[in-house]
């Protein structure tokens, strides 16, 4: 019997506001524990929350970007549960009347495209953070994160594989970053993902028993956790056992999921409208005001790059995955209208360094000016490809002008035809047997002659010019 997975993702995106959702405390990451708190976010008696309008603006941006239906009235609710890092004993969220419903995110897996539906987008506050002491049986509570604004984005159960789940997450992260409303940093917890997953026989329309997975803080962990859980659930069913509805944690070190607690249902949280917050009313003017601020989004930018710059789909997909990288690419193309050359170097040299350091392009010493200067030196034959890579490495590390590096290290190619002709003639005279082989049809001997010229010039000869000169001499032109 073949099985298929049914997966829905619940993503929490921390918003890039300066202050928290219901008070003026800072949202800055990395501050001393419990230094960004006040009576409101600590839930002190008599304190009253006031909604941060910028949170609503950001939520509207995402709703518009994903074609979601914006509700004219949305209501904040109290979600009641008790945990040490939740000072009020409830979380302010949205339930029956969220900010937006419906919409979709389009993904690509291999050659196929697929729309993953959205159930809802709603606003809520984050809880605090527990820090467990490994040396003693105690835990500490840091309330700095309490009240930090979140968007919860709930997908429909349209995802059928771990690969589709990762593609969905990457596309959602890209959209959030394009909109500049979330930095998408999963390691720091500003983008968090829970998965609801069940399995069923292929062809069945009935859902199986779903399990919630938590504690996945990277794309790799999401894929590994889902792969393990699919195998676990299928094995239970084939053994005639039942899948239990529960919440499970992913243990990244062991690559397994393990039971955490029974899964709560909505009624367990005893939702009711928060009496301290008025309903959020959104009119057409507000929506249009936000719509005007939307940037060109990843899918539209990818299509334009393929048409305008004639980039292959793969190149366009990678370069437009980051708004800043796409802007860097376009700035380079304005200075050097050779998009495939620019793309090739971004896809290889630049992305290798960015991935190694975990940086965005604007966090480096690269600029469109120094990068295109380097590529012009390469394109015009002033330096060779190996020399260009050496220059790039130093330029990336120091931000120095590539021309200065070329001059300092003596990396210019020898392209003077008169000087190279003399060397080519000398090489041919020194190897008469190889010349005879070439004339008898063994054209690959040309590479041997090029190598000899390069050795005599210590690698500084322009290979293109050398090839042309040797061919003319050997063909008797």
C-alpha cells in the first residue's frame, strides 16, 4: 500500500517594528534579560494594552502580497494557557475574526508549480523565553520577547511532501523579507514553524490522525523532521497500530521526533474577545495606502529577469530569492550590460562567500562599482579567470579597488600580439614532432602548445590571443 502525507504549516513571523505590539518597549534582539519590559507586557494589574498601528500595516502588506481576503473588522482574543514565560496567564491573539483569510503562495518543486492555500493570517503577541541551567535543576525566565509582535500564517493542508514544505517556507520567507516586515532569521527565532502532519493511503480523501511537530529552527530540520514523522506514522499503520494525536518535538541530534504532550484543541484555550482592545476596523483607503508601498515581489521579479535579462529560470530563481541580491544584480547590469556574466559570478563566487558567512550582500564590502570593475577587467582580457578569482577573494575581504590589486600583484595578462607571436613561433620550432601530429589531423595537440606558451609567460599570456596566433601559424595563414 502506498501512502501520501498531508501537511499544513503554521508559521510565526516576528515583525520588524521598533516597539512591541501593545506597549512602547523595544523589540531589539540580544539585550540583557528582562531589560525591555514594562507593566503592560508583564501583565501588571491595572495596565492596558494599546495596539501598535505599524503591526497592522505590516499584516496588511503580507495579506495583499498573498492575495488574501482582508476582513473589514478583526478582533483580538485572549488565548488562555499557563506557562512560566507567559506573565498574564493568557496570550493576546486573534481567533474567530482574524485580520485576513484565504490567499495562496505559489511554489516550484522541480519542474512543477503548485499553489498552497492559506487559511488565515492573524496578529498576536509573542511569549517570553525560558533558559534552562544545565548545571542546576532551575530555569530562568527572560521576558524581553514577551509582547513582541507576530504574524501567524496558517497554510491549508495542501502540502504533500517535505520538499514542498521547504519550498513553501522558503517562498514565504522571501516574501516577508521583500516586504521588509520580518528578517526571516530562523536561528534567532524570528521565523518559527510548526507542522501538522498526517498520512493516508494514496487516492483516499479522508484525513488521517494529525500530529503537530515543533522545535524546527532551520529548513533542513523541517525536512528531516517531516521525513522521519512520515516513516513513523506509516510504520504504525502497517503494524496495525493507531497514530495518536499529540504534539511532538524534533530532536535534531538524533534525527527523531518524540512525544511532548497531548494536542490541545481550540476549546482548551477558552478563547474570548479581549475586553481591553477595541475591534480593528480597516477601510478601503487604508488598504490602498498600503498597496502603494508594495515592492515588486519575487515571482514577478523572476519573470521580469528572465524576459529582460534573458536569465535561465534557475539563475533568476536564485538571484530574486533575496531582494537585496536582486537589487545588487540590477545595479551591476546598469554598469556592465552583460547580465549572464554578472549572474554567473554572483551564483558562484559571491553566493559561496555569502553562504559561508551567513550574510546579505549589503553586509559585505562588495559594491556594484568594485564588482563590475573586476568583471570588466576579466571581460576585456586584462586579467584571466584564475586571476579574477584571486582579485575577488581579496576585494571581498578588504573592499579594495580591483585595479589596485591587479597592479600590485602583477596579474595583468599579456595580450600584445607581437610579443606573443614571437613566443608562439619559438614554441612551435622547439616541438617539430607535435607540429607534424597537428598537421596530420590531431588538432587536440593545440592544447599542448597553449600550455607551453603559458609556461613561458608564467601564466600571464592571454589564452584567447595565444589560441588565435597558434592556429594561424599551424594552419599557415
